[in-house]
């Protein structure tokens, strides 16, 4: 179907817009990813979905279109545990970005970690700037293997997806791609997604999509949008195994308390602090240690019950 027909449904404003079916959403997104539409049509799609908001069926359709087109990274052949997928797109403005610390700790726990992302805002410190901390700790690898972190820029996953993320620099607004990258799985093999949301309304929409697509995931409110627990106070965390969910961690009451030796948000200070933490010279913030424990718990559950935990995606 022509993208114009899809735009007629979703582009009628907040009250007049209609949602797409999963199959229609997959058809539309496939055209966008393949570059079969003009820049004007891409802009119209992004703005229309921004006003309407995505349904779980639409997000599932977008994933249906994206996943066959993604560059896939083979899971380690002999790893007993699923690969952890760590999307990193928000960066940090006010707080130190500790996603690289989380990636290193997960690798130190014996997990293979696929960490993907790109900078989407120039005013933020992106975690890629902290990569030297993992390199100095001997934790980086160009391939997926247990005990290592494989960093993959989004451009290598799919250039069309990178193009959609770059629309934000032109119009100043997020679009569906900014949620999609936190839900996709670039691993060819068993995987566990660590996903995050920025505002409470996204908890419900992302949970519905993870359930609909039968995902294995740990979902939490991220630190400035990054999928790492806030070091000042542990957030609530929801576990998903084959789309079935439960609350694995409640959020404690009380004030936000920053660690005494927390670095400033700039990249150099955060990199040095992360290096020290990975060498055992800084205490690991308890919320992040808790997130690592829950990730390991879920990974072992998935490995112990593979027939339960495999993601079964419904046909669109």
C-alpha cells in the first residue's frame, strides 16, 4: 500500500487519527526503512505518529518490519546464558552516564553483552565517550562472547534506522524510532533485553509491546533515559519472559541520595570514575548492583527453561 494511504489514517490529528493494524504498520515502516519514500513523507510520518502516539500493535508491526532487515550478531555458540542486549540512545545531561559501568559489570558476571546506540542530542554526554574505560579493563570485543562487551553503532545495525533517529536533529522532536531501538533485538540467538522508559506513560505502552511480541526483557525507568538503574535510588523493575511479566523489584520509598564519590557528568570525569569502579577502587552503587543481580537471575531462568523463554512472535 502507498505510504500516502497510511498517512491519511494516522495524520488526521489527535482526535481524527486512526491506528494501523500490525500488518499495515509493518508495511509502512518497511517502506520508510528501505528509503522508498521521500524526506517529506518521512517527516509527515514522524510528526503524525508524534501527535497520535503509537499503539502496541503498531510498535509490534514496526518491529516486524525492522527485525528481518537488521544486521544480526550471532550469539556465542557455547554460551549457557542468553546474550544481554543493552540499547543506549539518551546519554546524560545532569547526571553521570553509568551505562558503560553496567555493561562492564554484566560482562564481569560472565554474560555476553551487545551494547548498541548512537548520540541523538549534541547537548548530552553519550556513553560511547566512556568506551575507553571498558577497553582499559579488557572487556571490549568485536564479537559476542561471554565475559565481553560488543559495542555496535546503530549505523551498522541498519542505516535506515539511523536516518530516522537523525530526524530529531532536524525537527527537534523524538519519533517512533526512539522507542523502537529500545525494543529491538539484534542478536541471532537467545537474548535478554534491558529496556527503559523516560516517563510513566511509556511504562504501559512498552510493557504492552513486550507482552505482545513475547519478549524476554528487564524493563525499568532509566537514568535520564539510559537503561541503567538510578544510582541515587533503585527504580521499580519488571521482568518479562516470553512476554509474561511480573514485578521483580519494587521501588523503595525515600529521598534520592547520590553516592559520596559520584563523578561530575562530563565524559572525562565519568570515564575515570568508571575505570576506578571496574578496578574495585570505587563502590558499585547498590541500585546498579541490584540490576545486575536481577539480570543474572533472568538470564539463568531463560537458560533453564528455553522452551518457555523463547520469543514467539505472532504473525501480523
